[in-house]
């Protein structure tokens, strides 16, 4: 029964990935339509008595209309793929008789499902569908790498993971990852938008750089709160499992480094007035450190968290 459920879970993963790929293509097509060519400004003038031309005004051709059908199709496919994605994670958990985030494959499966879930839920607050290409692209890559390189059969939990803190600590870390991923994606779009502001090809259909930055900041603050709880919950779990709250294990150190980067990001914006590119780059560096913590630290550094690479 366990093998059957694990196999069905894997089928769900592959099915979700296939639909995500189609959604990614449609999101990319929509994003390309937002990048419109701005023709040279039309100059209106009048010939003076001296024979010279006096410029009265310059006008720019309006951007072409959006194509919402790509967005509707992409968003609907994303919901369908996400439902299969979640079903795959649930089946994996049922197969193991536990929560499905005890190793790198399972965490990748669950965390990406939460990232997409946060992306879908955020639409109730603000239309961020233009991030679809970034979010779904990241999800496809993460699921592909996890399935090819990190897949393991369902096995019993190591003693250190047989705790309720596994549910709390890792789930909240996944939530934090979802919000911080969206913040990083917005920061990337912000940088592109800022650099192309004066270009003959401008992202006219996207929000302006200031609005992108404000939205990224709000999402990152939520993610930072969850990451802070992750750090605290991890310390409590460490005391229960190993008899100490902090031991300078590599994973613990990098989790703290990620926290420090995002704390610096929030502090710099609040007290130092950091705006624009500096703020965006700090948000991107923070998410890069988070990904490094999950991948490189898990794979190449030894420590008490070595089971996370199983």
C-alpha cells in the first residue's frame, strides 16, 4: 500500500509539472505582451516666420491593449496544477504516515506547493499575476531538480524528527519561503522596470517601480515574521532533541544569516531610507541565501541536520 501511494504521489508530481509548463509558457507570453515597443515620439510643430520649426508638444503612441485570455488560461492551469501538486504531497504524507517534509525531496515538494499557494492567495489582495512566469518557472525547476536528484523512497523518521516540532518548524519555514520568494520576484521585476524606464522598450503594463518595491516590502515583512518564528521554533526543538538551544551547527548558522539579512533589509528601509536598487538587491540576496541554506548547506556541509539531505 505504501509503495502504491508513493507511486501515485510521483504521478501527481509529474502531472503537475506538465501542466505548470503549459501555464509557464502562457504566463511568459503574457509577460512578453506587457513589454511593448514605444515608437519614437510624434513631434508636432509649426513653421515660424523665420522658416524654423518650433516644437509644440511630443506625444507617444499608446501601449497596445493587454491580452487577458493568456492570463485567464495560465491562472486556471496553475490552479489545476496546484491541486495535483497538493494531492501529490498529501499522498506522500499518507504513504509515510507522517507529514511530507522529512527530507529534501519532500520539503521541495511541500515548499513549492506552499509557494504557489501563497501566489494564488495573494491575488485576493492584489493582482500579481505578472509574477506567474517567475513563480511557476522557479517551481518547475525546483520540482525537477528534487525529483531527479533528491528523490528517496518513503522511510521511517529518524529519532530527532519524531516530534511535533517537525510539523510546526518546517511548515512555518515553508510559509516564510513562499512570502520571501514573492518578495524576491517583485524585486527582480522592480530592477528590470527601473533599468528600462527610459528604454524604447518599456514594461508599460506593469506597476511602477515604487509600487513594486512597496508590495515586495510588505510581503517580505510577513515572510520575515514567519522566518523569525522558524528560528525560535528550531531553537526550542534543538533543546528538546539535543539538550541545547543553540550549538552553532552549520544549518543553524545559515538560518540565522538569512534572518540577519532580512532584518538588515527592513532596518535599512525604515531608518536609513534605503530605496530603489539597493533595497531590491538586498531582498534578492536574502532569498539567494535562503536557497543556499536549503541546497548547498544540506548537501555539502556536515552537521546535526544531515538528515535533511536524505
